[in-house]
């Protein structure tokens, strides 16, 4: 069964974090420059929130398109779900779908291991299915022939 740790290995370990006191406009710059949809918000080595384009859009809508002088703390999701490296991919998929979450932090105890996006998950599932299909096709190709039955 495919696990979160395997998805992280394939994805790589580039990780973008911010602090809750960072101005929202700086967070948007970071996200835009690195073409990422989320920032993990850490304070004193602890996961305290997630900031995604969803929170930014809600903030812009509530403030008639103005960012203002707000910090990430004012708009972040301060109760994000997380998974462990041992979480199975199908459980991660179920969680992401049920919570409408496009980004999921991966925590090993108190340590942030990475973030898996819904895109990362979809890509891993497709790769696993392609591998399984190629193995099945190879197995079928090498199917042993039936031994001939003696004629009566």
C-alpha cells in the first residue's frame, strides 16, 4: 500500500514556511515567486497554521480587494489537519476530500516533514497504477502455458 512517506520521497523535500507575524503581502510574494499554493506556518518550531490561496481569497473578499496591513496570523487556518509519514495514501485521499483540503502537512511527531498537495497525491496514485498495470501486463505475457493433458 502506498504511504505518505513514499509520496514525499518522490516529491522531494523543498518546503516553504512562514511565521504568523509575517505580513500577508510578503506571504503572497513568496507563494507567487515559488509557484506554490500553500505555506506552513511555524512558530517556535511548532506547526501553528496553514496559509493557502483559499484564505488569501477570503481575506481579499472580506476587505473589498485590499490586503491591508494584516499578518498571516489574522487570516491563516489555525487548526490544520496533518498526517504522519505512515499514513496510507487512500486515507490521505479520504481526508483531503472530506475536509476540502488541497494541502496537507506531514508531521513526524513534532517535526514537519513536508506538505503533500492534492496534485502530489494524484500524481503518485497515477504512477502507482501505471506501475501495477505494467507488472500485470508482464505477468500475463509470461503466463505459463497449460501442461498438455495425456490423451485417453
